[in-house]
């Protein structure tokens, strides 16, 4: 690992120049503690376009990034099936890694990567950005401080504005591993280890989801060892934008995170008194601050040598929850996570 001093900025390579790669590239360029050095993507034209925007170099060969001693850390924002291979190669090259969710769709691939990477896997961070949303973080801090007494129930509503295209759904691994994975991490963030999952769902409106045996609407109940429950409500569509709400209910009260708008201006008129602007449209807008704070946490963990959080293990456990949910949906029963060897 290249020595890092507080005065230096962290040299960064990004794998993937798609939607999330572009978010990370912009944030790396914005952060005085990091410098974008490389963008790597088999779509060299896309890598070049993104790299040029921030004065970085482009390549379609990961070795160019991994053999550059100025690269101290990489952000793996490529397509999901490439995550574990790029993570292991990067760890072996002595780089710190922030890997996007999900780590992989299959547990055996994740476990093989963990074994291949060795002890430095503890420095791999997983991109569960919602933990860094300032509102979610505040609710979490206040729950931990005991403000609502004993946490008894967590409710998460998470609805995307529109379903992804059919080609994406076909390789997504299903709603639970692709979309609900963020909510599983939220549940674990608040409740700690989950012991059982019950999931039910239907394909109500998406022919594409139906065609690949997936659901577009789901309700799940997760429980921890103490019996604290988390209810998750998901939909692949929502006519009023990206519906992201969370409520922590405890013995002394509740704390809620509501939807956000670009403006707090409220219209009052003769025919209506209401906010007329829709809620923020999708993750790029809603979690813009979260991605920036996530990156800062990653950079701080590199500078301090303290392992980042959420960790590789957090990424793995969220996938276990998703696999349990999939089994619950197909078998119509509560599934204990111990069935997956936990
Ligand atoms: N944390 C979040 O909020 C969030 C949001 C969106 C996507 N994601 C995750 O990020 C990943 C990418 O999603 P996206 O929406 O940006 O997809 P995308 O399809 O827009 O971009 C993926 C890019 O990765 C490139 N790629 C494929 N193989 C590669 C390889 N071996 N090396 C480098 N690049 C490679 C593709 O050519 C493409 O340009 C997915 O795993 C997704 O689940 C996370």
C-alpha cells in the first residue's frame, strides 16, 4: 500500500463510467482530498468522455489502473458481475476499494473473493450510500442515543419512479438483490443482525418483470434476535417520484425521514394550499449528499487506517437477506438466515 500523508490527496481510479461511475467521478473531482487519475471501462469511448471531463486518463485495461503506483484507491462502479474480480485484483495490487452494491448476486462468488483477497478485505467498503444520507444518519444517531427509548419497529418505504428496462431486469438478479438490497442494509443498520425474513410480492404492472419471473411490488418483514421487526415496502414504480421514507418507532416515540423536494417553497392560493413541486426524482438527486459523505468516509478511513463501514461483511449479509427473501417468496414461509449457514 502506498504511504498516504494527510497533506496529500488520494489518487483514485474508477471502474465503470455508467450512471454511478459518473456520480463518483464528479464527487472525487469535487473533494479536495482526492484526485481522479483513471477511468476504466471496456466502453473506451465512455471512459474517455468521463476521464476528459476531470483531466484523468482513460483505459479499457484494468492493469493500467492497478499498476499505477499513484492510484491508492479504486471505486468499483462497473456492472455487478465484475465487482468481485475487480475488487480482488485491486486488493492484491495494494489498493483500497469502495465497491458498489450488490457485491455479487451469488454467495459462493462473494465467499471465494473474500478468501482470495485475504485479510485486507477488512479495508473494502461497500457502497450502501443511504447510511450517509444526513437525515437517515440523524435518525440513526438519535435512536442510538435512546431518544425514542427501545426501538420496536422500523418501517421503510422505498419505491423507484419507473421500472428499469427489460434487458436490465433480466440480469438484475431480481428485485431483492437489485433494489431491496439497500433496504436490507438499512434494516441491519438499525436492527443489527437479522435472524429471519418473510417476503411476499407480485408482478402487478410490469410485463418485463413478469416475463423474467420477477416481482414489481413487494412487502417484507425482517426480524432480529430480540424480535424487533422491520417492514419493507417496495415498488418498481411511483407516479410522484422516488418515494423514500423511513420511520423508527420506539417505546418513547418515533423518528421519521420524509421525502425531499428541491424547494421548500409552499404555494397557498384560493383553490389549493399545498406544495406544488414533485418530490425528487431518483437516486442521483435524492442521495447526492449521501454519495459525497460516503466518499469522504472512505477517504478518512484510508487516512486513518481504520477499517471503513459499511464493510465487505455488511455487503455479504445484505445479499444473504436477499437470498432468504427470494426463498421466502418462492416457498411462502418465514426463512431463517441460519439456513444460509449463519
Ligand atoms: N449505490 C447506489 O445507489 C447505486 C446506484 C446505481 C448503481 N449502483 C450499482 O453500480 C453498478 C453499476 O450500475 P450503473 O447503473 O452505473 O450501470 P451502467 O450500466 O450505467 O454502467 C456500468 C458500466 O460498467 C462498465 N463495465 C462493464 N464491465 C466492466 C469492467 N470489467 N471494468 C470496468 N467497467 C466495466 C459498463 O461498460 C458500463 O459503462 C451496479 O452494480 C449497480 O447495482 C449503485
